[in-house]
C-alpha cells in the first residue's frame, strides 16, 4: 500500500500539475551588459532600477527605455545591493563598494549618506530598513542608523568587525533582526545580540568561496554561511554544505532537500509572494517546489548570475554578466502524461526499481513472516544435550594370584571406562507464546522504517533522474558548462540508483 501511495503521489505531482522545466528569458537591458543588481517595484513592474559596473540606470516602461540616474567615478565602483524603503517606495537605497546612497525621488537623484573611514568599512554589501532604522552591512561590520543616515551606531562585538552578508527581520516578531556574516548567524533585538548558528570564518562572499580559515574561530567547524532570508516562523540559511531551515528562531537547524540543486554554493535567496523560495547560484536560478529545486534558467546561457528579483505578476528578473533578463509569466515547456511515458520508455518501471532496492537491502516483508513461522515451530523441536565422561574408579588395581608368578601382587593400569548420555526436553508452553516474538516485533518495526526510507529515496532519485534527462534536451547546445553539469548529475543519479539496487538499474536501463 505504501509503494502504491508513493507512486500515485509522484505521478499526480508530475502529470497533473505539469513540469515547469524552463522559463523564456528575454533581454531588456537595451545594450547594457555586465549587471550586478536589479530592483523592480513589485506593485508596478513598469518601474525598474538596475546597476551595471559604472552606473545605476532606470526604466519606467518595463525596460524598453533606460536612462542613467547615477554615474560612479573611478574604475572599480560597483553596486552590490538595491532595496526600496518599506513604506515609501519613492525612497531607494543603493549599497556600493564606495558607500551607501539614498534616493528620495524614485531614483532620479541620489545622495551618499554613509562613507566608511577604511576601504573595508566603505564596502557596503547589503542594507535593509526595519522600523525606520537602516541596517547596513559592510565588509567590516554592521552599522545602524535611526535617522535616515545622519548618524551611525555599531552593535559592538563580532557584528562590529565581521563581513555582513545578509540582513532579515523575523516575520512574526518585528524588531528581531537576523544577521548573517562569515562568523555565523546572529539574532539582534533591543541592542542585544546572540549567536544562533556557528560557521567557519572565511571570506565566502567572493565567487570561489575561499577555503582560507580565519584564525578567530578555528574551533568552529560548521558550514560557512552564504545568505539568509525569513518567512513566517522560518529562517532559511544558505551554507556551503546546503540550505538549512530553522523553525524555532535558530535553536535547531534542519537540512532542506537539495534535489535538483546542482551547485550548493548559493549566493542569494529570495522570497516572492510571501512563500515562494528562490535560490541563485553563479550559473542557475532555482525555485523550491514540492521538496525539490526546479531550475528556471535552462535556456539562459550565462557564466555569472549576480542579482535577482520578482514582481507580483510572476515575472522574474536576473542581472548577470550577459545583461539584464526578464522571464515570461508561464512555463515554456509543460509535460503531458503521454510525453512522460515516452521519456520513461528506456527506464525500468518505478515498481521494478523499488522491488530491486528492497530485495538488495533484504527488507522484504516475507522475511518477517518467515521468522514468525520459524519461531512458532521452535517449541516442537526438542532441546538436545549430550555429555561424555571417563570412569576412573577401576583404572588402577592390584593384580593378585600365585606368589610364584611374575607380575602378581603389583598395582597395574586397567582399561578405561567411558560414560555417555543424551537428554531430550520440550517446553510445550512456547507453542502458546514464544519470547522470540518480542524481538521479532522490534525488528519488524525497524525494518518497516528502513524499507520506507529506502522506497522514499529510490522514488526521489528515479524521478529526479527522469527530470534531468528532460532538462538536458532543453539546454542550448552552446552552453557547454551547463550541459556538462547536467550530464554529470545524470551519471551521479544513475550511480546512486545502482548503489541502492545492487546494479539492477543500469543493467535494465537502455539509456
């Protein structure tokens, strides 16, 4: 029954809901390239702000026309982050590596409201506004302004000297701020902060997630932090070992599914419509659906995805090295039931793969039934015991007889006497109840749990492999890196299925 339920659920998810394998991406940068950040008014998709390596540009007609509204001087100035003021979207903050800028007129004019005293303090990575306070994350600590940038305060401690990667507010407790930095994750409330997640210290916001350790926290061995977002009752944290989730404000963390997520080095997380979770890596955008990550950028050939946002009408926006792109509002490819059958023709059926996995792991239900039958018949067979001994009472004796005969009247050794016996006994009460049944019951529960885990894992791997095959056919041939990643992932899934089935999958699969 469990197998049928799992199969039915998966087929319903894939066939009834359809598979959103790809998005149609259209370039809207009007000749501009090398973008680092993008911002769209979620209520008014006509209004767009984007930042390339030299300037911030603005469009009021959904990207058809652009004008430069802030031009940076110098060769190395870059915008790291763009964000609206929460209750007044005519105000925009731009965090750059040359300070923090504020526009009070929808991006037309800009004023620098923060400038650091050192290069690291001047490198502003992220900013957020909560309760009329600006929280600014720099490469060298967190700063807070209660008066729109006229004055700045430091919370002290490690938050005053660590590289800040992300800032988010608790959705159910306004005023509680979560800070993600290279030292871990901190909870900040009423000027008090506590560490809720420990991480190995390293400069991981760069493109390679450097492996150099910071001597300050060599005792900490957890994964390094990449980014952080919040949902009602949840904290989602990207690390170098995967994406973690906490439902108790950071007291405990659980690993989220990474099915479909080719690259665990997630540099950016985003929440759309209050519940849709997106993850951005250097080479792909992924959406979390039904405990798996669907890639949304199969037909977008780019070597470096940097920024992402979405509007309330379902359009997605990406800033990357190739330009600025917007997605269509519908999936460009949906798979019907007939198409699913065609894709699965060369594969062994899911039921056959599940049976092979159960057989290989030796967790068949028949095994428990056989044990119960054998335990019930145990009382019929007797307990047999045997013993062997040597009787030494007559081993030595006096030889008596004629006094004239040699050998008389002496102590001599006689023949050995061997005693043996066999005993047979029955405990007929075991026909009614056998204590071994208790042990079998415990093993049965463990086996059911193990069998369920194996079936879940095999089912996920099977349909994940099927999906990767479909994705391979929809990747542009010129994007060799993405093709290679998908091909490697296909082989990895095949190897995992072979490991669970003892090689059955590869022996029966045609491709």
